């Protein structure tokens, strides 16, 4: 069973293992399971399951997995990690084997994975070594606390942690992707170098934003979560489950954009639209709640949001006709507190904006992370496209609340207000571009604003207390589907740009003038930064009906072959919507790298040519670039660990942390 711990193993230091447990009673299921383990598994994992020549220990990881997960793994294997399938182990034998695995204990006696460490203050620390290298160590203490250690010149260890965390998807709940950290500045950013790299094996392209809390970094891929030492990139634990067989939607590509952290728990969605809570110290599954039935074309990819005692999430499935919702669960138990449906049922208020059968499978997914204003006690969540995406014949009308921002009461989930950017969308211009909550002077008076560079090519400024439209301006050089906006912010449609069976050219292309990757509002420069696309596409419609297990795009799309397009980092004056500076990039305008700005006067961004780069926040002058060889599909963040500033980002399958030289 080579590679069994490619799925199961979290921790362990190679060496002589602990003594075996007492033999199970003769004739018991555990005894039968032990015999199967000896004949089928021990050649790789060792007689006592503590690791062998070809596979690591499993005793620390088995308790963190459900019987169903173990059963699926034994049947299907995990070829990417070297474990073959074992379909010939019949159901009863598999049950006996799992029963034996449940008798394994991670703390039998003394083992090579345990250590007693001398600290620089003279105290002794005892516990289980989770990982270690020449100069750092990660220990789960006997007091059940996690310790991140660094070796001193006196050959002792000191405890380290973070001083400034990045505890949620956008750093703060306001969505601005701005940090007060300023060790790295526009004057010294040229000296920044890669400090550590963590490869996530057997994955395609990571879309997650790393989260740092209490010195630990959490990064995700579909159905996987890693906990890392944020100062060294050393793995602490790894949670993983098998992909859901038969699933459709974006989650099958591996998309997962990260976690939320609160108390002793880490929260993340799974590919099949479940929300799970893991123990922050061990990665053990605490609870699991199904948000929807994935057989109804639901999946999930977004990072949850913590508000008060709740954890809030949306789901994916908009391109498959799944009816969207935002749901709040109790952090302690996983029980549902409230649910807001983004499209009304027939007969409910708002249903009159759906004329035809489209309301039965309306989409309006909620796959990106929302924002929260603590002062206003208001939750803001972007809503996706209507279905069919590119064919609106069976859904005449505005199709509320698709392509909108909905403002919700976080206690009850009730709607406070909404603003719809693209009524009756037939170009897949969902509203998933992240909104930033901005407090600024507007027309001479302080005002609470919301800013979004929308996928449809217009920059919007709203009053976030009531949703009033304040400003809208085209921000891409290629916009043909509309000629402008009305005084109320409604698009003025240009004729001849709806998708056709033959294919129609229109701008921007389906991926949008912007998309879900992060933008940034910097209060020091009073500029709003966004990665934008000047690019057109061909929109082709088809006639299709909703089916379980099938997509509902209502057409297809492609880039315009006569127009390669261009990706441009732009800085906007939100008072006018005008571009203050812009930084064109080299590439095909198909990347998904986001933006981060800091008090050090730097804008960090994933460039279209596969580099991670930095520009001057005031002028846009290029300052620094690090070639990664991978197109960016994620958004950067920053944190302070052991009193040093790091900037981290996912590029391809790697998590890379950058910092100034020591």
C-alpha cells in the first residue's frame, strides 16, 4: 500500500517507531483487520503502522479521517501519491481493516518523534516533533499547544510567532487588501528575495490566498488544507480527502480560495459544497455541514467569512443552473443560523423580474468571499450570473438578484438593499469582482462608500449605507456591449452585441475587464488598484435545458483571434473614476493575479508574464520582479513573523514567501 500516507499522513519524524499495541482479541474484527494489514499493508507502512521503507507512519493521521473516507481511499487508491487501488478487498474485510486502524494510537510510549527541548529561558519543552530542520522545529507540546521554535547560538531554542496576522481572505473584512506594514518600502523593495517555497504536490494551479494566524499559515487546494510554519514554510499538518466522484463545476479543477480562522478552528469549503471545521492545532475534523446537495449541480470554491459567532459562506454552480444562496453557520456546532436565497421562488417578491422558465434553475451563485462593515453591522455579498449564462430567452426581465451586490443583516440574513450592475446579463458578467469598503470624503462630506471594478468594464462607487449609485465610469479601453450608464447606474445597451448561434464579437470578453482576483484600496494614496483586461471575445449561444450533472452555459466563448488583448494594472481616483497611472504587462491577458498595497508605498501583483512584481503605489513605476515560471491565479498577502515582514503568494503549485535579506 505504498503512498497510503500521501492521503493520510500529517506529521512524523522518520526513525525507530513506538512499540506495538496489545494484540486485538482473537476472533474479533480488529484481529481479522490486523491480519489483512500485515499481509497487504505492512510491507510499506511497517508492522506497527509507524512507517516503513516505502511509506510513512499513519498512526497520527488515521484518527482524523472518517470511516467513509478510509473506505473510499482503500477502494479507489491514490495513484498520484503512489497508493494503488484495492477493489479486491471486499466490504467486510475493508470494514475489519478500518476497525483495526482505529486501534492505532499516536502516542504509544516513547518514540523517535518525541523530544525534550531546552529553551533559551532555561525551561524544558516536551512534546511530539511535527517537523524539524537544522535551525527550526515545530512541536506539539504535551500541554496540547503548538510551538514554533528557532535554534539560538547557545544551541537552545526560542519560541517565535507572528506579530501581524492576515486572518481572513482579504486581510480585513472590509475587502481592501491594504496592510499597515511598512518594513518593505518603495525604497528597499529591490532587495526583496524569496525566503521559502512550499510546493503543493499533485495540484494544478493554487488559487488560495494564504491565511496567517498565530504564526501558522493555512493554504488550500480542493479538499486539502496545509498548516505551515509561516517563517520557514515547514509543514505542520495536512488535511486531505478524495475528490468527489461525479462532481461538475469549477471545483473539479482544484479551485479553492482559502480558509477562515476563528478561535481553535479553521473553516473551509469542500468541492461538494460542504463546510468543514478543522482543529487549528492538529487538522482534525471537528464538524461538517452540507450546504447543499451536490447532485443538484452545486460545488464550492470560496473562502468563508467569519462574522461574530458565525461562519458565512456561499457556493458555486452558477454555470450549471444551481440556485445561489448565502448561508451562516454557528462556529461551534456547524448548525445553520440563516440562509438568504439570491433568486426568489416563483410568486415571491422579485420573481416578476424573471419571465419564463429560467427562474426554475436561475443560478445567481455566491462563490466569492463577501465583506463586512462592523460599524454598520452589514454584510455585503457579490452575486453571480443568471442561467443560462449566454441565452436569456427563458428569463426575460432584470433577473434579480443576479449580477448584484446584496447588503444583508448578519444576524438574520434579511436583505437591507441591493444594487444590480448588469440586469438581464447574457455575457456572464457576474459581480464577483471584489468590492472594497472605503471611508472617504465625497463631495466635501465624509461618506461610507463601496468601490468595485466590475467584470462588465465599469468602475462603480456606491453609498454602502443604502446602495445609492454615486459614480460609474468605463475603465477598460475595450467596451462595446454598452454605451454608458444612466444616472441611476443602469447600463445603456448597445445593439448587436448579444450572443448569436453564429458567434458575436463583443468587449470585454467573457472573463471580463476584471474578475475575482483581488483589488486594493490604499488610504495613504487615496488610489484604488485593479488588474484589468483590455480584451474582446466571441460569444456563441446554444439552446439547452437544465439537467442534473450537466452545465447550463447556454453557449460557448473564445478570445477574439484578431485581438490578442492586454492586461493592465491601473490605479484609479475614485472621486472621478479616472486612471491616475497604468502599467501594461506582457502576456495573453488570461492570468488571474491579484493586487496588494501597503503603507510602505508598494503595490504587489501577479504579472501576466508569470512574474510576481512590485510597483510604486503613487506613480506606478516598476520596482521589482521575481520570475516564477507560472501564470498567477491567486492574490498576494503580507504578514509580520518574528518581527520581519513577509509577502506571500501562490504561483502555480508553489506558495512563495518573500522578505528582505536578514
